[in-house]
C-alpha cells in the first residue's frame, strides 16, 4: 500500500502523516538502534524526520547535536537525502543559545555540518525569545532561505501575538514566511494550542506539527495506576495517569481502539491528525517494535462520532 502524503501548509513539501521524532537518537537509542528505526520508518513510506540542534544535550556526557549527527550519518550511509524531509530547530543548543541573527546563522551552519547536507527542509525557531525583535529573527531566517541553506521556516513554542507579528512583517517586507507551527498538543494537553493559536494557524494557512503527541508515552496506554514502567519518560506520563482527566481519556481510547482492533497510540494520533490545521503529529520510537502503532495513523480514520467522543472525554471542566 502506498503511503499517503499531506501538503505542509503553503510550502511545496509533502509529508507522511506521522513525523518521526529524533529526540531519542543519541539518548535512549544508540546509533545502531536509531538506524534501524529510521530504516523501518522510511521503508513504511515515512519521509518526515524531526530533530533539533539541542538533542540530546540533557544527557550526561552529551554536548548537543547528537541526534543531528546520527541522522546525518544515516543519510550518508543510505544515500537518500532527496527522499526525506528533514526538520531541525534553533535556539537551545548550549553553544548556540537564543535567536539573534548572528546565532541563528551560526547554528544553522553547525546543523548543516552535523546533518552532512547543504540544506535544511524545515527550520524552526525552537523556543521564541521575546527580547529579540521579530524583524531580526525573520530577517536572519530569510537570509538563510535566500542562501539556499533552508527551504522553509517554521516556529515552535511561540505566542499567538508574536506569531502574528512575525507573519505580518514577512508579508509587509516580502520575506520568508512561517509555513508551519510546532505546538505542544495532545488529548490530555489541549489548552496551549486550541483557541487563539489554532485559529491564527487556520486563518494564515499554517500547518500544525504537534510535539508530545502521545503525552510522554501516556497515550500509548502502558502507564496506568498501579503499574510501574521503567522509562526515562515515566515521571511525565505518571502525572496524567493519576488524573481524572487522564482516566477518562484512557477509557474512551480503550473502547475505540477495541472497536478498530488498533493500538491505543494509533487512535490517539488519529484523533490529533483529524484536528483542524494538524498535518502530522510527531512521535518517537526507541525500537522498531514501537513503530507499527505510530505508523498506523496513516490508515486509521476515526468516525466523527469517535472524534467527538474523545474530544468530550478530554475536555477540561472548570
């Protein structure tokens, strides 16, 4: 079966409906494991790989850039650079903090070296820095596009006000324009994106590529009250498992997953993929065995009733 691709906002990029998160490469997955996951993802039709220059600086002994280096080594070994869409980010690498024009350009060059490529398909500002004028940020990103080092630009972790100001400046000056937005968004964390930010993305034609799509693994269904899971993400998932909201969401997911004979993670990702503006949720896999539940989002279509049921179960009550 041929994988379906989705157009990424107003760009000319066409991407698989599940973006493979590279945050585990060089952290919980070594190079051999990472290569195996990347091979299996692309063999299934996947083509959208997400990383950041700071991955995984939080690991003792790491300096940042480990994920990009592994992906770059894989691209070289497989000779498939033109077959995949590589997204990376700037602002958090220990040696390249912030979003000044000079830092953006230096960080981009460092990412290109680690990735072993002459261009980045989608370049995100990782965390917005309100102290830097949007004019400086967009100006630097536009220079990278004009130089051929970046094809398209995007933003992550940004307010609606700053995003709107950035888009207005791009339009006014005829400069590169954000085509995508990477928000924190999933069935148990909806407030950050839904509302003003989502409405702006829809109005401006931006594609949403949500991170933490499975809520640190909670939406796989393996984290439940009374269970112990040995994982670096266990603490993040446990807070949802202990909440009433989390239990309501799991109950709805369990029933819908049973009706489709599908993994819970596939249903959670399919709900996200059905939301306005969402093009491709991001999820990571440490092993090849974890991939099928993620890749299943390409084939599972929830009914309107099921989408609505999950929305009701995950709605926060004041």
